């Protein structure tokens, strides 16, 4: 859950800087001695923190004959200045970064940990697609309702497989399923334009989601083939009226992989 401290950290406030700024919002006009005492900081720690906040414009100083007193900058003014600085920096980078000399791409396998991070990265991949999305999941695909609508308006073809029966989003999604009831919430496979892919699952022992995202050609082909084969099996079963593995058990290899759930 986001807090004031974690939000300020995203704006490059250190732990002590956040604590001092928030303290001065509630206790204006304090000296460095009072700040250090009330926040249980050593003065050798408090002085450079306050000096940094002052130089950044996050706190204001009132000079007095005895001791300087510090006040937190009004939040709206502070955030407006930070926003302006970020916009200027982003504008500069948007203009200058494309000018850098491109180096040969290397295959990167990025690890993503946590359910929220996995879902957020999946949505980014979906919105980046220009032609096709393949998905295999036993999550409720309603999680991606906005992405389906976005891709439909962008002309992106969306193909989804799930073992479980769920809402199909006709007109936006080509949906294939074995029609099992309920959700397992344990896997998510995704391919965007045949160029980038994701493979994520729930580690039941740890109760934690983790996944890998990569543009590696072989990795992406393997994920795409897996999704296609699941859909081929559904279509064969629908066409023939029987699961081919049940009708022809002799095609099975008798391997450990075939016994895995």
C-alpha cells in the first residue's frame, strides 16, 4: 500500500528527508535541534538533511538572531516545481535519447515478482502490441477488460485460451476453452506480436507470483507454440467430438511430463 513516505521516495526523497519534510508540515518553525530531538536523529545526521531540503526548495528558512527556524514548503508549490522539473527532463530525454547510437540488442530475461507487478507488466505488453496478442491463462480475463477494448480500437487481434469457462468478450477477443468451471489463478502466458513474451505463475509453496519477460526469439516461439497447441487441441476436440488423447491413448509417450498437472 502506498504511503506518503513511499510516494516521496519515488520523487527521490531519502527516508530522513521524507521524515523531516512531513514533520515540518505538522510542526512549522522548528530548529535543527528540535527536528533532531523529535525525530530521534543525531544532529550530525539532521543538519545535512535539512540543508539538502533547503537547497532543493522543499523547506524554507527563517533567520533569527538566536536560531534559524525551518518551515515545509507548501505542498502544492513543491509538487508544482517537481512536476515542472520532471516534465523538462522527460522532454529533453525524449528528444535526445533517440539520437544515441543504437547498439545490437541482447536477449534479456527480466524477472518480475509479485502479482500486481506481473499483471501491470502484462497490461503494458498488451498495449504495446500492433498486430496480435496470444494469451493462455486461468486468471479471470476480466482483469484485462480495458486492454481488450484498447486493442479492439487499435485493430490488434487478440486470441485467448483458458482451461476455464469465463466471459469471452465477443468482438474483442477470440476465446477458446475446455470449459472447466471456476478459476485456478495460477498461470499467465502472453505473446505480443511474436516479438515479446511473458511466462508467469503462482508459486503455491511461497504464495507468490513471479514471471519472466523476454524478447528472446526461442523463448517467445516456445510460449507461442504452447498457446497454439492448447487451442489446436480444443478445436480438434470440438471438430471430432472427442479428445484425441482419449480416442488414441497410444499416442502418449508415458513420460513424467504427461503426469504433471
